[in-house]
C-alpha cells in the first residue's frame, strides 16, 4: 500500500463492525462491560485502551512503516514515556539544537532523577561517538531541528547506536512520515508532537511513538497505561481525521515553504534564511537523500540583528499569525528566543543560532502570493 493510501486506509477496518460506519466512531466511554471477571479479552477501562485510540495507533504505525503505534496526551508526554525507560545513572546524548520543551523536560525534570544529558551538535555524526560511555543508553535527535532546520543523518547515526547497543529516538514532528520514515533508516523510536502536522488544524494536543520491536512496545504500552498520560477519544478522532489529509497538506506546505524561503533570501532586510532546500544549507545533501521534500518550516534573521527588529516584523504580520505551535493549515510566525525556546539559557540558545533576531515561520497552505505580500509589507 502506497503512502497516500495508507493515510486513509492504513491499519484500519474499512467498515466499523458495530453499525457499519465508514469513519471510526468516537467511543466516549470510561469503561466497558465484561462477560467474566477473569479471562476477559478486549477493552475494559479506557485509560488502558479505547477503540478510537486503537484505530489511531494502528494508523500511526502504518504511516511510519512500524509495527506498534502508541498515543499520548501530548508530545512531551510521549517523550516523558521514552525517558521512563531509563534509570538513575543512565546517560542520554541529545542534539544541542532542539525544541525548548524537550530541553526543559530533560534538564528540569529528569536530571533531578539522576539521568545525565549531553547536548551535542549532530550535524557531524562523529561528534556523537565521542560522548558515548558505558552509561549511555539513548540518543535523542530531531531532524530537521527546531528552529534552525539542521539536518542529522539518521542512517549514519543508527549505525553508531547499533554498534554500541543504544536506543535511537527521532523526533519526526517537522518532517512527518510523508517526508521521511526514520524506522526505515534504522531508528528504534519515532516521536511526533501530533499536535502539529498530524492533527493539522491547530485544534488538538497529542503525542505519539512508533516502534518495531515488540519488547520495546510492551514497555512503552506499560508506561502509557501506568503513568496515564493518554489522549481522549475525541482527540484521537481529530488526529485520525487529520492524518487522512496529511499527504495533500504536506505537499502544499512544502510548495509554499519553498516560495517563502526563496522570497526571504531575496529580501534586503533579511540576513540569514534557514531552509534545508537551499544547496548551501548545511547537510543539504543528506536532506535530499533522506527526505522526499524539504518541508514547510523556515527560519530567518533580520539584517538589523536586533530583538526590536524581529518584534516589529512579527507584530506587523497580517496573514501570518503570531502564535506558539506549528503545522496547522494556517501560517504562523514565532519568536523562538522569547517563545518556544525561552526555557533554554540565552548563552546556550545563541551557541546554536537562536539569536534575538531569529523568526520562525510555519508556512501554511494559504495562497502563496498572499503570504509573500504579507511578508513584504512587514519587512519593508
């Protein structure tokens, strides 16, 4: 089954067995009647499982070419579950350029439980191996990274993690399975903030994990149930519905992202533009090798290089909305240093390029001429 068909039919029953509904129903219930107290098969309590959630989890596994999908109440809850695979004294190697919420979870929550994190630039995967020791258990990557759009070679990273018997987790939120499938490149765990492109309409908070290994899946399902950070059936329905149009939306996000990136590069008031599709973008060749297209996320800095210049632009946008998050049908603009990445200390932010004049755009699926006209009036 090809990807575009998988988004609609992958892992799904064509007709619901209860009343022949074409779409999976929303099972809005906390509990299920049981025929016997012992030996019961099927659903019992909705934290442990729900038919709507199961339909979503099967869809998630299908589009990522995985065996097991696991849904959580948020992207951070999904990351939290992965870290609960570890124990005090274990160490994690993470990309240095990552989502501020992930950084905050690592440093403000899990460091207190005796887990050590190394934040390493992974544009050259050889840097990873220098930090591996007997306590290392997990390598955490994003590609493209948030917000600098750095590209990490998943296949080469997987060679290193397999050599040292480590888990490799890839945050695939920016690319989605439409553009790359990390499990096929050797990753053990794929994570999504399903709030973003998978949901696609800025109306649901959710996270997901997809894995191939049954033992790993069993551990994560146990954590999902025991920790309880599960999504409700209505949210599962919304993400399942979003996935059905993922392929057509991402195609337009990519087309618009390309046009916006090229416009920004031509604007005299713009300094640097970060978009993996440029031939001079770091690791552009790797992006071309492991991705189907370059995505709809674009970051740039102002020529003036000041906080005030960035604020002026984002406050003057009319079609782009100044807001947190990304991946919806509408175009959003954000200021990472004061919004999504404010939890990272300024000196650490600036080392990775998250300077005060950096603006991140989530390019939506509106008419691209309207988007460029909006940027023109805000920048000039």
